[in-house]
């Protein structure tokens, strides 16, 4: 699959600062700063502003106009279609706080307490228990909802993923926590101003800080730059991270420094005030949901590497998704801080939300308004394998796919084969794609043959299956495609440094495999001034490449570009603004 070149376009200042555009560029964000990064060979400790200074009045909600094509989406074409009815946990009551739209409700779902306002948190399944890490503050605090800067993280447990969760310990001060386990054992409990680390999920927890190296990228001092980070463990135990501003970072192990690779945001190129990203990785790909808090909708995206993302059509979620099988609806005013509960295959099986019944500024102490965490079940994707080694891109006569059996799912009896469509998601989401023309049993699995126009192109790295079960329920899944390389090197350059008629550029590999020999080229005002070979690099390896500069060295204000390529194949691209 062809990739775009590593292009770093810089304007010569007192130092040269690279900017990435391999990720999609998005609309201007009023919260995005313009301060320049400080170039350093050491991991840069980026200061995080005091949350008390960030609790400012924000613009009121607005209605976003959806793309017209979304009207043609079929059931299962939007991520939002995956939310299932909330389970009956025996706590349905009207004797609780909240506006009329959230009463009655099941107070056993997630976690709530009239004495506390809860916000944000993720769940891990460890040793047969579900462990929730969530923050809270006293409901009677004089600041109301805006007491959140002094929130405390608590650890709560339950035998099931939906609640009711019981608090077993307070861990310490922190807001918007996210907990993950590293490959070599320790747990990391990230929050907006630091982290806690423990060898056991039950603690004891030691206060610490993650280290971030912006690698000469701009905006390192913008407000909320490193708030609400989200993490996904890669196949080799290294970690991918996305910060609130939508840039990709990588760490060897989830504790050692996170290195920034992109500058251009990966979020959709559409109007929105984006926050609260969540990423997760399963057996097929990376997934991302990001919330437009002002428009009160969210977007869903996919990626094979965490750097280059595909935007899927339709809302990922919006108010109104909390519905019980009985028809009772919990009409929360806002849904924020989505976190995903994953199974052993990495699949999303449930979603946590921080919800509030009223506008945050109207949530006052000792009133009938507050916030809590709810848990919504998700339709679990089926495990799929496209058979054969031949590429399915283009005019493929047929595609054979294995639908794997698993506990609680018998593809022999549970699949409505005639309802199935398979192909590129931008086809299947609208009811198109290949149709099932044949099926056969193979042990406990089912092999289905598809024919027709799949819509696959060189840009596709996963296929989507959409259909129904024999009970009429939604059924879907994703499959990797033959011929696509999923684990590749990720080469990235720091800002070049010029010395008279020479220049040096540090090139680093943030992929999970060694990079092949490549070429780096420097351009000044669009003209090539130097080119040199980049040696093969191990994962997280680096090389300082020295180049002989032909012609006049760049002057202050000149545009300088760094391009990395191999065999004329463009690897990735990024640029720096003036």
C-alpha cells in the first residue's frame, strides 16, 4: 500500500521547526496555541496548565449540519448503530436527582451517588473482576460542576461490566483518568496533570509523571495540549498515544518517553470543537472516536498504523443513545469522555460515558443536578478472515471469507447469510458491496463466498461485513485484507540544523519493524539543496544524517522541506507553517 513522503516544511527562524501533514489537516481550533516548540535532544517536559485556569465559559452548543450523504446510510453504517439496550440491573427508580428526562433510571448502571459528582473513567477486566477508574468531587462543593479541577480518582470494582460499581479505594488527586497495563507488568493510571504507577491493579499507587518529547513540533505550550490523552498498546508492547489536539505519539513501553510524530491533526476535516478522543486497537485495526463538544456529536475513524486515518460516515454517538429494553430512555444533556471496554481480542464490547443532566454551568451545589458514569453495551464485531493470499483489490471475481465460531455465537445457525454484504466500508455502509452467493460449513466455522463489486482500492486496509442474525439483530465485523502490510516502519525527522555548507538531520523509526535503507532530501524554497542515504534503523532506532548543502544556505523566513522516501515510494508527509 503506497504511503505519502515524510515531508517536513519549515520556515527558518532562530531554530527550524518541523510540522506534520501526513495526518489530515483540520479546521482551525480556537483553543489551539501558536507558541513554538523548543528544540532539544532530550525528552521535553511539556508544562500542563493548572485546570483551575482552564475552567472558563465556553460557547453554547450549536446544531451541526450533517453531510447530505449520511441520509443514505443503512443500519450498521454508523458506529452509533452499535449501541444496544441497557441491561436491567434492578435499580430502576424515580427517587433520585436529575431533570425529568433522566428519571426514572437504573441507578445501578455505572456508578452514581447523591453525595458525589462522577466524571470520566475507563474499565479494565483483570483477574475476573471489572475495575473502574473514575474521578469525583463532592456534589455540595460551592463551585458546583466546576469543582472538577480538584477531583479525586477512585478505584471501583464490580463482577459485571455494567455496574453497580463499588468504590474500594481513593488513589489521589486527578481528573479524567485512563488506566492501562504495560506489556512488562506495571499499570499506568494517567490523568491530566500526571499519572500513578503500580505493579498491581490493587496498588499501592505511586504518583509520577509521563514524559513527552515534542520533537521540534509547534504548539507545545497551547492550553490543554497534553490533557485527555488516550493510549493503545501495539503488537510488540510499545504504545501509541493521541493527545487532545489530535497528534500521534509513540513510546517503547508506555512508561518511557512518548515521542510526537505528527503535527497535523488526525481529526475529520469538518467544523468542530474536538475533545475527548479515545483510541483502541483490536486484531484488525486501530479505532478512534472524537467528540465535537459544541455540536454534541462525535466522529468515528479507523487506521492501520495510528498515523494515517480514514473517517467513517455517520455519528459515533449523540444524546439519546441511553435506552432500556423496556423503552425507558435516559435523556442525558451531554455525553462526554467515552472510554471503551475491550475483550481478549481487543474488540469493543461496552462504552463508558460521563453524563450530566443539565448544562454544566447550571449544576450548582446542593441542587437536583449532577453527573455520573454510565455503561452502554455494544454489538460485538464477529471475527472474520478473508481466505487466500491474492489481493482482493480491483475486479475480483469472488471473495471467500471465514466467519469464526466462538462462545455464544454459532455461525451455522445464527447468520442470515442472504442479508450479508462485504467490501469497502464506503460501499457497505450504504447498502452496497459484494453479496453472499454461496456458503459451506467448515468445522464450527462458516465459509461464505461473496461476488460483485467490493469497492476495494489501494486505499483500503480492511473490509467490512454487514448483515443480520437469524433473529433479525445487527451483525457486523471487520477483516484484514490479503496483500496489505499492517506493521511497517514509521520514519520521522526532526528539524534540520545548518552549519555553513552542511546540514544534519536526525531520523528516527517509530515503527515496530526495522526500516529499509531510505533517502532524505532537503529543499529550500522548493529547490533541492541536499540529498543523502538514511541507513536501516531498528524500531526506535535513530541516525543523524549529515548532508552537503549545494548553493546558498537558507535565510530566516525561508521555507525548508525535509523529504524521506524509498525507491520512489512516498512514505509519509508533514509540513511546518510559517
